[in-house]
């Protein structure tokens, strides 16, 4: 069974889309300020009798309600969006609060059409309001001000528009201004039901039902304003402007506005789901194609299995029978961890894989520590039973210390981190608990059972380091100096690439747009040629395209066309950009076109260029070679850039890129298919592909959403599935004819087919696109930094508590961890600057650094525990001698654990694919650096603190010893 059928996969592995929306509560703030001003004026007039107590109470209640609405906006918005995109609750779409004012929507394996449908549902705020019209007979001065106002607002009144569609020509739409009060008489938050029905004139209407309080309020409003016009406005658009002929006290209201059945149904669904408490603005979009995610799963699993196998073989060879027991425990450990992740329904992500890797490393670390302790006890002449018992007992406190420090870090990261960092924390925390269970219960039970049955007379083990006697403290100055130089260079590189510029940060830390494009199999280009093509023509071409698009938008805005006419002309003039900016449900007005032109011109001014990273992806196909993918990144945040990149790339590499999945070819719509389905590991026949296309067309034609293009969909026919020899041996295509002649309808049909649910449709040239807003990316970077700082602080506090309330231990350990992390970051800066590896710092990289911190602290704690043990046995010995003895005693364990973990990480680095390679590189560097930092950084700095400041119980004991007669102690002579 496939891995993704057992565990829910994150977007980075399964493919799909993640959307982040920000709540704009400025309108609520404006209404609070205006009502507060009215309340202050009413209170001032209360003494003269010009304002009643009821009016004051109403304004106070309004301010209270608005304040509560602002505070609860994120939670309510999440509920409203969930009801819109998953009204039945059967799709299981994760919609969560993200930060203080954002929503995160995750759509694993979602088709482009599903994503666009959800975007349309979210874009509509669904705020229904009822406004009293300006009275022309009594408020002529207000009308004149509104007509002259460039903003359409004056003296607490505003202008909204109602569209009138010509019944004989639906493309002709006239817009009539309606002048209303800014503050609504009534809001639609009291709606309990809304449904579509046929009106008396034959069109469709929306009948809404209020709850008891809403019905009573509506009755009061209509009673007080009989004979006046009341505008019914949804999200700033006037749908109806009827005259209140009589009081409406039955708790219902009808909205009519020349609706089609589709429009009326969408409107009623939005009203039933509820209105968003504030406008939502899409800030980030992250999309991964399914084949890319599948490859990351495959390469990650293969690399992890190979690494685990190599570690298991080494442990079995080195520790013989004990190594076999550790392999069994490692298997139990992994099985229980995966079971726990499945029980808690944890989503599998790339940082989660890093957490599993750290768990396996810590499990092997614990095994090695136990075995080395058992070896020591056996050398002292103890029988096997006592050697095993003492080995487990003596190793227990050291392992517990190292595991708990990492567990505290995981808990802190869960509460302070976001997204991938939080997923890493969950996997890491569960892994620590499972490791303690596997090593101190399962492993010991196996040992006790074997010893009780006298399964072996002695424990045979290899030993690379027998009785080392190295003067480590004598070499400390050289290694501290070397580390100082490396840290200075790393810090300089980070300043250059991460502080004075954003070159080292990926898009989730800087904001911007990424597009990954694929070459055909057998048509791959060399990185130098691709970079040359991008540098020479693509950047300038994109600027020219954006400038031209802005000019066309401004020309359209001044053409005098409105509504449907504008939409049709937009499809003709800007077929690429138009659909990215205006959905079917978005009202297109001249003002919106002018605003869009301004955004494109700002994009041109802010353009920072395009950066190219070459990354090979894809499956090996016999006879066709391997196809390559490349990523184009830019700091520009504009949906139009993504679409234009796709168009211009096809022109820059004619015939070399993967063909479009759906496009018009010789008056036919060509749908390209792939016979091989990687997830099912089957090859589809031509008959199966044809049946799949027919079923998709029938389903699309039956959707109410596509009523406008239903005739064009039903008219599409095809003869047979044909081989696509130009694209590869596993490709095929279907030509659907006739393609609609009307440009707008053709664009709608193409967009619909591109989002159709076809399991065998090729991905096309663009397999991944990502956009991050600048604000959310900045917050991600800040959250990641503070999460790391909090993790280091947690480690320091625990060590301060466990090691006799002395800051020396914590300071030495934190300095070593900071040293390891900084040099790993410096290595990332180096390989990025030289172009050896296109690795950048992102949230996944943060998870890798946290993995390094969690692993590195284990070595330090093991050495510290042995120092404390030796000093307790020999309190008057020189501190240098104590540190040397402790370091030599743990040297074998340090080298072995680092070596075994290095094997596993090296397998991930070499075989895990580009994304996992980026994740494993800093960990790979950190293992090497961390091996000597626990010896040459942590212990010497701990010693320096004692000598310089002296604190804690141990320091007091040392001071007492120094105050004894000189013949009684040598302590303090050298230190």
C-alpha cells in the first residue's frame, strides 16, 4: 500500500495548494470610530432633550457589537469559510487560524478547478446590508455633493451601483447609480435561511428568512420608512432597490436582480454560510504538482530505508548480538512512532521526516551509550547480569537529560512555531517519548530475558578506541581559535547574504513568486543555456508585457464599456492576465481596471529581477532519459507574473518544454494525457483514457456552475485517443472539436477543462507555483527566529536546574549549540554564494537547524554527565584532568553515534532528491562540527566560567577545597 494511503501527506509531499488569507478589519475600525463620534454627540445633546436614552443605548450596543465582531473575526471567518468551501463537512478541508488575523486553507491533491472554485467562494465577503436611499425631495444638496465627489462619498452617504442587463442582448449592461446612507439600517447577520425560487417575471430570485430578532428589526425598519427606497447591497454591489410599499413583519424578504439560476444559487449559498466579519485578502499561495510531491516521497523513503539499513548493519557488525538487539529496538521504535503519528492523524511533511531522522539518531545514540556503559562494567569484572543492570542504570540519567532537553525544545517550538516548524515539533516530541519507551523497557526486557536464560556467557563487541589518553584540554586554545575564525566567517557571510540583502532567504521568508517549469524528457537543457536565455530576454520581455497590459487596462477603463462588455473585451485583449485578476463572480468596473493597471505599473517599478536555480526532478523513462525542471524566483508578488512566465517560457524554449495540458490546436481543444499512473502503478489503455475524458465532460456539463458554457461543452466530440510521439512514449492526446469561436467562451472552456478531474492529464510545463506575501513572510521569519531562541533558552534553563544551579553548564552547552548552528548557516551561505548548491534558508531549513540543535546537545550532555560523575568521585582533582578523563571515556560513544547518524544523513543527502538534499545539508555539516564542539567548545567554556565566576554547588565545593591546606589539594594550581 502506498505511503500516502496510510498517512495524510502535507502539501510538500502529496501535491496540492495552500492558501493564506489576511483579514482586513479597517472597515470595522472605521465604523467603530464613526459610531463613537455619534455617541459622543448624542451624549452632549442628551441634556437638551435632542437625543433620547434609547438612541444612546442603541449606539452603545452597536459599538459593543462591532468591537466583539472585530475580536472574534478570525474564528468566525474560519467557520464561515469552512461552511462555504465544505458545506457538508465531508471533504475534510483543513481551515485553521494562522497568526492573529489570518486563515490557512490546505488543499492536498486539489485540482486547479477546485482551487479556483474555493477562491471564488472566499473572495465574496457575503455582507448583506439594507440601506435607506437619499430622499431627492428633501436632500438635493446631498445628491449634488455625491455626484460631484470623486470618491462617491459625502456627509455620511455613498454611491453604489446596480446593473441592468438588456433582456435582448445580455452583453449590454447599463449601470445606474444609487445614493444611500453609509451606515446600514439592518445587516444580514440575522439570516437563517436563503433559497432560490422563480420570480413572478420568470427570472430567479433569492428568498431570505430572518431569525425572530432579525424579523422584528426588519419590521421596525420597514414600518418607519414606508414609501421610501431601500437598497439591498451585497459586498458593495446593489442587487435591488425596491420601494417599501408597506411594513414587512413576516420575517422574510425577497432579493431580485435579473439573476440566472447559477447566480441566485451562489448568492443563497453565501448568505446561508454567513457573512465574513471582515474582508479577506489572499496573501500567499503555495502549489506543488502531484508528480513532484510523489518523487519527494519516493526519494525520501528510499534514502531513509538505505540509511537505516546501513546503520543497522554497522550496529550489528560492531556490537554483535547487542547490535542485533538494537536493530530490533530500532524497528520497534520506528513502528511505534509511525503508529502514534497515525493515531494522532499527524500530517507527514518534509520537516516531519527530519523529526523522524532525529528520533532514529537519538535512539541509536541511546543504544550506544548503554552498550558502552555495559562494556565498562564488564571490564571491571562484573558478571553479565550485573554489568547489564549497572549499564542501564548508569546510562539512564544521562539519556533522560539529553532526551528531556530536546523534548522541552519541541514543546516550545510547537507553541511558538508555525507551519512546518510546528509539524517538526510534533514528530520530534512523540519520537522522544517513544525512544525512552523502546530503550528503557523493550530493550531492557530483551536483555533481561536473554541473560536470565544464559543466552551468552559474555558480550562480545568491537572497540575502535581502547583506553584513549588524549590531552584534549591542552589543545583547546587551537580549536577554540579555529572555531572563532569559522564563526567569524560564517557571521560575515550571513551579514552579507542575510542582513544586508535577502539573497540567502527563500520566498517564505522574503515574499515573492516562484514558478517551476519542466523540460520534455530527452529535451533537457544545460543550466548555463537556460540561465542565458532567462538573463538575455525573459526579464525584459516580462517588463514589456506588464507595461503593455497596464496600457490596455487603462484604455479599456476609458472605453465607456461596462459589465459584460468589459469582461468580453478583457478576454480578447488580455487572455492571459484577465482571468488571474477577475473571477466570474467579480464585478468588473472601469475603476477596478484602472486600479489593476496601477498595480501592474507598481510591479514594474518594484521589479528586482529573476533568479534561476537548476533542480533535476522526474522519473527515469526507458529510451527517453530524464527530464529536468528549473525554478524561477522573483521577489515580485503579483498573480499576473505567474501566468506571463508560463507564456514567455514557452516562447523562450520552443518545443523543448513540456506541452500544455490543455490548449487550442487547429480549431480543436487538445487534452494531453499520460498512460502511466505512478500512484496506481498501472498503464492505462486508450479505451480507459477515452472513457475517462467522456466521463469528465459529462460531469462538467452537469455542473450548475458551468451553465453559461454547457452548450459548448456538450458540443465537444472526439474520435479516438492518439499517440503523442513528440512528447514521449507514455503520452497520448485527445482532440475535442469544435473549439468555441467566441473568445470569452473559449477561454471559459479551456479554464474548465484545465481544472477537470482527469487522473491521467499531464501536468504541463508548470508543475509548481508559489506566492508569499511580504507581511506573512516577514512574520514567518520572525516566528522562526524566536522559536529557535526560545528553544536555546529552554535548554539553558534545564541544564541550569539539572547541573547544580550553575550557569557554567548551560552557558557552555548553549555556546556550543550556537557555534554549530552558525557554522551550518555559514556553510549554506558558502555553497549558495559559490553556486555549488542552490540551497536557501526557509522554514524547512529552520527545521533542519532545530534538528541539529536537538542532536548536538546530546553529545554535550553525555560529556557533562561524565564530568560530573568523575568529579563527584574525585572532588579534589584538577578540573583539566577531570574533563580529559570524561572526554576520553565518552570518545568512543561520541565517534560511533556521530558516525552512524552521518551514514543516515549522507544517504538522505545523496539519494533523497533536491528538496530533501537541502534539508539534510546543514544537518550533515552540523554533525561534523558538533562532534568536536562538545569536546573543544562546551567543556572548555564551562571550565572558563567556573574559574572566572564560580557558581553552583560544585563551585562552592571547589572553593572549599582550595581553602584547605596546600598539601590537601592541587585544585586551583593550574586552573
